[in-house]
C-alpha cells in the first residue's frame, strides 16, 4: 500500500509518519511506500520501506497533477 500524508512536514503529519514507519502496516496491509508532502520540505522519517519527501503547494493544480 502506498501512503500519502498531506501536511507531512507539520507536527501531526510527522507524528503520524513516525508511527506508520514503526508499524509498517495499516489494518494488516503492509506499507510499500510513504510520501510526505507539505509546503515546506518535510523531515524524513525512518522506516523499513521507502519514504519520499516532497515540497508541494496543494493550491497549485499543476504541482498536484
């Protein structure tokens, strides 16, 4: 499963990302990749799967596409 966290650079997004990185699954399904997206560069988190950090302004339609 691929997980995308919008606001992945903020306090709640980072806490969620760290928790998912430690668990490695959601409802019994393994996480294969996690993307942390925010208007500022999100800090990377440790996980057994790839974690991609992406600076992204969700108000910019072209950037979201």
